[in-house]
């Protein structure tokens, strides 16, 4: 893709209210556009990176047997009343009347909707388990939208829901989902760890949050380095200094919640009529779990752990392009060589952003560092004279000269590593 045609305009300054690194750099490099506080467009760069992240999520969800669907964002009031949550969610849910005076809400989450869908299709233990997920826009009237994609009023979430005939089957799936989450985070280049947390207003059950250590987070997690116990400080008011399991000292860390998984029990299935006949012909409520992961928040979290003062340093698995190809100088031979290399790389399935713009070398280098594509390739009079190209990884300092053939092999090897 020629950068002169690509829809992105980098800028030198970020708005004063942008404090978090991800907020600043995603704005400056033109991954996102702010419409209002907590409401963003994913521009072409942002959309490309987000799609890469979604591909990983879909692969891991499909691998544990979950199937994708897509539910509406617009929900009639009645279904939220059947769970009793219309009132409870008043502060957080956008609720309004249409012109016929019927009440609707924009979905902050989808337990009610999915439970009604499953209730009307599953009637026997033979139909269970069922695991369904979607990747969809959520709406929450957050009091303090913050840090760009990190906390929005509208954001994108992957939400998975599972339905089981027995507690054992639920436990088994919950563990599988938990492992899938860890694989997702690892493949996205971030280290997340499970943390005990509270299930909110609706349950005494403990839940599992997946936390990433970053100062951009809004949670405090207590961690025991000795035995690995970790809990959200919210629920650990009584744990002052020592781990409740091994009594060793615990330490406090600022963390960001990237995912949250819950045991819902039969709360929603009983209220929304999701029953099945068990092996003895007895009518039972289905046992449910739900598993949320904020995909736009995760995109920002990845930046929070991969940046330096010049800009973003994407992990190869998420970068919007694999290679940033810079042609320096006005000579036609340079352009011809750059175009030939772009074509060659593209034929190998390697994503290339080719900076063909008529601007200074310094500006091209600065933009490349800001945008954060993992491998930079420079073609200039100097490299042309040697019959070579110059390559440099965004995360490394040293550049080196390689032949065109070597470049193709290096790029293919990098791509292979990410895909396997
Ligand atoms: P938080 O404590 O950060 O408000 P939550 O407990 O309300 O999160 P859940 O309802 O469990 O979040 O939603 C599942 C996931 O959706 C979260 O783990 C997070 O990744 C993401 N998420 C929640 N709220 C937002 C938001 N306002 N903006 C972006 N992502 C969000
Ligand atoms: Mg919340």
C-alpha cells in the first residue's frame, strides 16, 4: 500500500488531555479519531490492527468449541425487566423511548439476550453444552471515560456465554476458557495473569479477572510472588500485608483489567426460562458462564506495554503492516527498486506500507517510529549503490544491510513465527 494514498495523517502534538501513552500515540499516529469523550472511530490503521487481534481471538474461541453469532445492540425493556436488571442498570445503560413511546436500551452486556436465544432452542441434556460468542459494540454511560480506547462509552467487546447441564461440565469449560484467554493475551504480546475478583452486585461468587501490569490501569492488584496468589484489592480489604494462602508478604501493583470471566450459575436461566430435561427426564435450569474481553481496550493495552518515547512498537502479531518500506530520495531508480520490492513482498503475503511520499527522510523516519511497524526497510542511493537494502527492527537500535533475497527470507521467517 502506497502511503501517499493511505488514509492516515500523523501529527507532532497530541491533545493536552491525552496522558496515557496509548491514547497519545494512537491519536498522533492516526489509528483513532475522537468523536466525543469516550467515543472513537477506528481509522484504517486502527481497524487493521484491531482485525489482527480479532483473528487471534476468533481462532482461540473456535478452538474451544465456541461458535460466533452477532446479537443486536438495541434491546427492548421487557427482556431486561425479566432479569430485574432494567432498574439496576439505570445509571450505566443508555435507556430511551422510541417515537411510539416504547422503552429501549443500548446493550452494555448480553446475558439476557443470549439466554432467551438458547432457551428457545435447547430442551434436552443432549443439546448441551452450548458456547456462543460475539464481537460487538457495547454501550455504557461511563462517568469518567478515560485514556482513549481504555474506557469508552462505546467500545468493542468479545463476549462469550456458555450453557451446561452439570457443574462438572461448566467447571471444565471455565478452565478451558481461562486457558484460551491466557493464549490470546500471549499471542497479542502481553502478559496477563488471573486475579480473584468480585462478581459485582449480582453474586457472592468470586470471578476471575485477567490483569496486565501497566501504570495506565485503574485497578490495584495484590500479588504474592511466593505462591502466585493474586486478588483485586477491592475484595481484599482485609489482606493488609500477607498472603492468605502462604502467609508470605504480598505486593501491590497497578493493573489494567483486560478480561473478566464469571460463573453465573442458574441466575439468568431461571429468570429467562432456560431449562432442559436431564437424563432422568427432570426439568433443570442450565448452568451458565460468561466471559468478557474488551478488544478495543486490549488494543490500547498492547500499546501500553510496547512503546518508547518515539512511538508504538507493535508486536508482529498485531501490527497493521509487517514492513514499513521507506524510499529516500527523488531518483527514479530508487522508486523503481522500492516498487519492485513491494511487489515481491506482497506476493509472499507480507503486508507492506510503502512510504512513497515527497517529504524529507527525517519525517519518514519519525513517522515510521511513531506508527510502529515491526520492520523498517530503507532504499536510498547508498543502499542502491551497494545492491542492498537497509533493515531495522523497531525494537532494536542497529540497522544492517542485506540483499533483496535475504530481506524476503527474513520477512517470511518473521511471518511464519507469528503464524505458528
Ligand atoms: P471495569 O471494572 O474496567 O469497568 P467491568 O468489570 O465493568 O470493567 P465487564 O463488564 O466485566 O467489565 O466487561 C468485560 C470486559 O470489557 C472488561 O474486562 C474490559 O476489558 C472491557 N470493558 C469494560 N468496560 C469497558 C469500557 N468502558 N471501555 C472499554 N472496555 C471496557
Ligand atoms: Mg465497568
